[in-house]
C-alpha cells in the first residue's frame, strides 16, 4: 500500500486541509491549519494544490515510516527534522524512498510544523473537508489525532520539481508578537480607559491554550455588559470573560458564544500567535478594516510573487 505508517504520533499531530467552510449552519467549525502561511508553503514546495491534505505537528515527536517512493516538504517550527536519523532541511522538497523513517524532534523555535506529501495525503473528506476537529470528532481518521500504527495513504510519485524557499523569505518565529486588531462586536461596552489599557499593555501566552482558543495573562479588561445573547464568532475574535483575561479564538472555536468581544485579530497574526509557546509575550495594535484589507491583499500578492529556488 502507498502510505506512511505512524510509528510515534507525537504530542498532537492532526490531518488538515485548509479548513471546513460553509458548515456553520450545522454547528461545525472551520478547523484547518493554525499557521496557514507555513501550511501553504509546504504544499507549494511539493507542487500541490492549495487545499491538499497535510499534517500539522504541534510541539513535535512525530515519527513516520514511508511505504512508497514520494516527495515531502516540512515547514514551520524548527523541530530538528531527520530522515533515517540524518539531519534534513526544512523549507525544501525532499525525496523519500520506501522504508525511510522521518522523525521530528521537539520545537526549539516556533510551535507548529507542517508536513506535506506530493499530491497530498489521500484522506476521505467529511462535510467537504479532511480537516480534523477532535472536539467535533470529524475529519482526519475517525475525527481523532494521529495514533501509533495509523496509516496515511498517499500516491506513489517518482518525479517532482525540487524546490526550496529562499532563506531571506523564511519566517522569524519571534518570542513576542504584536497582534493587529479590528475593533468590533461589543467594542462600545469597553470604555475609552479599558481600550487604552488593552492596547497599551503586554500580555503573556498562558499554558491554557488549544486549537479552540489561546488564553492570555496580564492586564484585566472589563466590559460594561454582564452577559449577551449568543452570536456567531469569527476567527480571531477576542473574548473577554468574567476574569477579564483575553482569549483569542482560533480555528476550532465554537460557532456561537456569549462573552463580550472587543474586536478580532487579523488572520495573518493569528498564524504568528500560533507559533508562540506559553510564557511568550503579546501586545495588541488597533488598525482599521481598510488597513486590514490592504495588509491581506499585499501579503497575498507578495507570497505569490516569491520565486522558489530549483535544485537538481
């Protein structure tokens, strides 16, 4: 069988495509990669379609055994990638032969890595997507994180362009980030003092994080609202619960909720947030909706314009 066998699953390894969209009416959230940029680069280095199914490796510890010849690329956090116990480079196309062992150490810079395979992993979609959301038990293999002895079907691929991302374009996973925020939702319930406190304070990423939301620690923020009716929640929404500590809602967030929200972090910056480890620092910067549109458009154009380096 053309596949990869899971020898060791790591702390949290999930099958992901770019996400499950158009299903909120059923109560199903998006899922998909926390760092979309690194995910997209992994697929591009394998000459895949943008929605090809890949793996998200959180923190590290994954070990796979190839059962066919193919090509892979690993991007994102530095996890001391090895092939047959020999160090291998990330951010480039790698040739894999049947019997090869691919192993990940534990993250030393960043928190999440992405492994793409030529033509993508051949996983049956669930509600239009292969994205694994464990809370909803859908996507991936039986809606669960990878386990030892799982089999990941793929294609036998004998030829593929060998590419690498220029070193100058590789991301710097800094230990502190400034997250750009569009005010919205219940912003009027946070008076001018609370908003000034929020945008002038440093926060730390707590250890209470998962793919639903990243809880922060720092300056307490108060809303004048004691409760609201549940409403739809967008990716990046910043909830302020009763304890006043912000929670940035991520890919596996609930589709509706009833906490006051001061605004939303733009998607480019939730990707940067996802590469932080607990204890690392965060602050917030207010931007306009128009500025956010410009940022997203320019980032898309820039990524498409980056020329990959071809190797023999």
